C-alpha cells in the first residue's frame, strides 16, 4: 500500500498534537481529481469515529490511515512526503500510478 516518509510522519504527528482534544485523529486520503501534474489529493486528519463505512483502514508504520474506497486502486506504491521549499512546505505524493 502507501508509504509515509519520516518527515511526513513527523509533520502529521505535529498536526495531531496541535489539536486541543483527546480525539484519536487519523490521516484520511482521497483522490479528488486529476490535474496537469497527476492526481489531486484531499488529506485530512479526522476522528477515527468519523470513518466512512467504505473507507479502507490501513496500518502504515504504526500510523492508521483511511483511504477512500474509490482511491484504493491508485494508491498502491504511492509515497507521502513533506517537502519544504522557500515558499513554505507541504505534503506531496509520489505516485507511480497513471
């Protein structure tokens, strides 16, 4: 399934810790379209209880990741990274799927 780089894990944990509550938040990934440079993704930290019944639950290096059912076929071999640039930083996927 997907891989998550150490930098992306670090940033996800930071975002989880910023939430002022005791809710277990997990990463939810969905492909929402296609652009000039490949897929467009929707990434959210959501309460595990908000899981859509069609979401697939994956464990990636001790992290729970929800992947939307319709996106599953395109996520095999994808890697989530956090890239820092002069303009800031952000999550980025490297996805070998067309």
